């Protein structure tokens, strides 16, 4: 597990999350810990390195 910092696409606050580097591709929804809006998280890991990370707003 590695800590990764990113900006919330709604409130622009910096937040962090733990990424499991043993899972090559992850896609899920997580609420912002500051403003509670849902964020679509997509993570790609290859050879123990973070290849891609996106945190996008979900249109409601």
C-alpha cells in the first residue's frame, strides 16, 4: 500500500488515499473526505509502479 495525494475535482482540497500496488487495475467511486462528493477513481499499476491515476467528478 502506498499513499497518493490528489486534488478533489469539486472542492480542490488536497486529499490522500492508499493505493494497493498488488492490484494492476482499479476503478471505483469514493467520496471526498472534505466535501463528501463522489469521485470516480481509476488506478493502473505496472511492475510495482503507479502508471496512471485519475480522480474525476461524477455528473449528478
